[in-house]
């Protein structure tokens, strides 16, 4: 079996590591690997993986799974989102910034390349390339194992036929990627629709859905789009190659998110995005997710509070009917150590157990069908913090109580717990005493990337579903907010933080045109662009900044260029 087959086979587990795997004796394992900068994506036979039934053997190496961040909206076209962001104004004289000369990369569900909004004035495709990870009948990009790459020449040839999909069979069945590309970079549609950067070239990666064993491990409902971390990292590597090959600025846009991870930007994908964003002529824009109102985050404090010495805290989770199951993560802060006991709705209990340095145990109940696996990682290798991971299968409906207790002396006493994103639950599951803060989804907490929350441009109100900051360790995220409610798209009005990211990515393409293509700052990188945008953001007199909802304000391209000239 070659590396392509291993990358696609459900019998080969995907492992992400920063260990130089080429130093291992390869004949010991049935595997192959692909290098992604300082990371290695390894495809290893399940026969070489211990404890495959629960897959708890090494948390940091398990690919996180990401979902889409968009909701349905109304119909009709309204340019207000681009106007209030200052994007329409800088498209006009004297700046004339339309993203020309910039490559905008959408990593998502694909693109409807036949839509006229993705063509230039001569009718040629503005899509520079498509890497469809789901099609295995063609040639993959150079250096990659799977999928099929289609060039602009392929796409233009397809558009000249009666049935373009006979030539380039890549489709966007879900529509999310096409919407993202349209918001960021659509050209005129019958004179009425325009994206933020209508002259940018577009590169698209259609992500393949995660392997079944990962869906099983994360208990993701069938039919829900879910994409694994390693495939997204490969897509980012592919996107970055265009900056080298074409010597043009590249803007990468991600409208995906997850609640898995330590919420500090230290997982492999956010760390890799940080590396890309630190390169010159690159920028990375990430949405903040739609988990702010989902009640999927709990923050607790153990120790002396208000004169009372609190030894433990009961954390209650309400589970709806017919729940398939879910993962629950608890993250502590060094040097505190925590244990968790569990009480089911029927009154059965699991006592607190101090697991070893890295260990797991599975419990069953006498009167209930639920099975719970609890894994303890005293020092999670990437973050250095304690992680307690609980996998609850077939939970009884009702209120589950997870009592968190500190072991030994309390120093900080703060811990955080997260449930999965809403799409990854087949029924209602939420904390009874949740906090809406630190609900940004990963990878938006990566330091160098441009992270955006969403607001309603019609009345300048914050989008209630949008994720909120800061990070678990207090770093300022989001950077600012962008319109994300009833945004006009090629499929009617839509809402969600992914649309705020798409608008921002188009704005970044405008800035890249001015800075790199026109030679005003040829070596600009994501961190600098972020700070230019922060300086120009619109701010309200009654809000203190930086702010957990708004970051440093609202996207304003006119303000950004005014700040450049000292207005």
C-alpha cells in the first residue's frame, strides 16, 4: 500500500507530531509521513497503535476536527457590510484597490467555478487553481499524496464546453466555500453584486471530510461536515506554495473552527498558521466561531474566594434526549492539579481518581447504558498544562454533575471546561452555569493571524452567536470585529463569523495590493497588517478597548489608510 492509499484509508491513523520521524527505524512500523515545516503528518497502521478502541494514547498527536461557521439568513443584496467596513470606498478613486495582483486562498468546501462572479471581464476564470482533496482520479499537487489539482487552463477549457464538470468534476455540494469566495472576491454579477477584492486571483482547496475513525472517536453525528487538522495543514502548505511560485502576496482565509484544544493557539494548526503568517507577503485571516451563546464553556475557581475556602466545585451539564455522546475537556493552570468525580442523572457515581502521568480508564454504569472514559495528562506536552479528557458515550438525558476538586495546595485555582461546537452534537448539551467568554474557536487564538469576531452592520450590535475573547491565558483576541450578520452572498444573505473572516480577507487583499503589488511596503506580513487594521478600526466612545467582543474595534479600511497618513 503506497502513501496515497495510507493517507485515505480508515485503517491508517493520522498522527501530527513535531518529532523528526525520519529518525525512527521505518521498518518497525507500517507507515509513511509528509513534512509540513516543523511538523510531520504520519499515516500509521492501526496495528501499530495501542489502545485504538479509545484512541487516548497521545492527545497532542490526535488531529482536531473542525466544523463550518455559518448560518442561513435572509435574501436580497445589501452592500452595507462593505460600505461600513470602508471597503467600497477604497475600491474607488483615488486608491482603486480591488485586490489586483493578490492571490486569495479559500480553504473550505470547494467552489462553484462555473458561477460568473468568478470570471474576469473577458469571461476567463479568476480561479488560479483548485486542489480537490476528494477526487483521486487525477494528479495531486507536486509533493502531495492525494487529491487532484486543476489549473486555470483546465478550468477555462471546462468553461468552454457544454458540460464543464466532465472536464473539471470538482463541485461545491455544500456551498460554504463558494459563499466565502464570493464575499471575499466576487466580481460583478449582472451589475449588482461585488465582493471585497473583485480582481484578486482565487485559489481553492476543497477539504476532504475526516476519516470515519475520527468521527467515531469524537462522536460526530453522521452527515455533519467535519474536517481534520492534518488535511487543513496540508491545504495551508499548498496555499503558501503560490507565494513562492508566482512571487505574489497570498491571503489565506479560514471559515472553520473547533472547541477542541487548550484555547491558547498552541495546537499544531494554529502554530503552523503562526509560522505562515510571520512570512513576508503572507497574511492569514481566521474566523472566531459562533460559540458565544452556545453555553459550551465553563470557568471555575477553587480556593479562597470572598473569605470562603472552596475545596471543590460541581459543574452541571444538561444533556438532551437521544444524545449519541460528546467529549468534555478540562484544562488547568500550572502548578495546580485537579481531579473529577462524576454523578449521573440517575444518581450513580464515579469517584475522583488521580490518574498517572498519562493514563485512562473506562467506566460503565449498572442502571444506565452510558460509558465514560476519563484520560489524565498531568503535563500536556504542547501547553504544559494539566488536561482531563472525558469521553461520554450514550449519556442518559438529564443533568450530569462533574465535581472538580483541587489536589493538594491551591495556587491559582482556575480551570476551564469546553464542550464540542454545536454542529458536533446531535442534541442539546450545555453547561447550566456557562460563561460566554473565551469562546473563540481555534485556530483564531494563534498570535500572528488576524482573528475576527462578527457584528451586525445594520445597527452596530454585536452578533450574539459570535465567539468572544480573550484566550485562556489572557492574550488579546479577537483583533477586531467585521460584519457577519445578513451579509449579502451569491446565495442570499447569510450570517456567521466565517463571513466576517471572508470580508476581512478581501480587505487584506486590498491592503496587500497597495503594500506589495504597488510597492509601498513589499515585505509586509500578517502581524503588521493586523496592527495597521487595529490602528484604523472604528471605536465607540462607550466601550473600553481592547474588548472581549470587539477586540480593538470594527474593521474600517478608510480609517486604516487615514492612520497611514496621520489623519
